[in-house]
């Protein structure tokens, strides 16, 4: 896989690819996630240890605020424009919110791991 960017070493994916597809930041294999939003312990291809990356709860907090505001705005618009029954709101917004949060969380967590790997980030006081 060639990135075409002189600052990205050969074989490593770009951030957008890594975030959307859950790619390992070192080798580009689809091995970052071991569950729906849980990281794998290590890359099955290149053995990169994913446990050393500390993403934390930052992506979840931003997603809750952003997606929550978006869904509430859309639900209010729908209610004021068409006045559908409550079951329509439940049928629309519950699955949409769930899907947006899960896939948004995967992409945000993968992007942060990618950025930590690319910038050699770590905890303060710890040698890389």
C-alpha cells in the first residue's frame, strides 16, 4: 500500500483510511479492533502493542454532545414540521443514534491511536 505522501513511511495508511477502516497504524492491517469498539491487545500482523495507547474517554464525550445535538435538532424539526406519532420518533432516532455513536466512536478512537503512533505520543515522564 503506497500512501503517496513523502512524510508517511511506505506501508503505513493515511489517517482517514486508518480511522474509517480500523487499520493498524504501523502495517495497515485491519487488526485495530477486537470488538465493536474495544481495541485488540496487539496487531495480529506486525505485533504492535495497542495497550500502550491511551485514548481515554475524550471521543465518547465529544460524540455524545455532537450527535446528541444533531439528533435533538432533527427530531425537533420533524416534530414541528410533520407532527408524527411518537413511535415514528422511536423508530427513527434510536437506531440512528446508536449507529452514529458506535461507528463514530470507532473512527474517533482509531484516529486518536493513529495520531499517538504517528507523533510518538505517550504519558508524561515515560520513555518512548
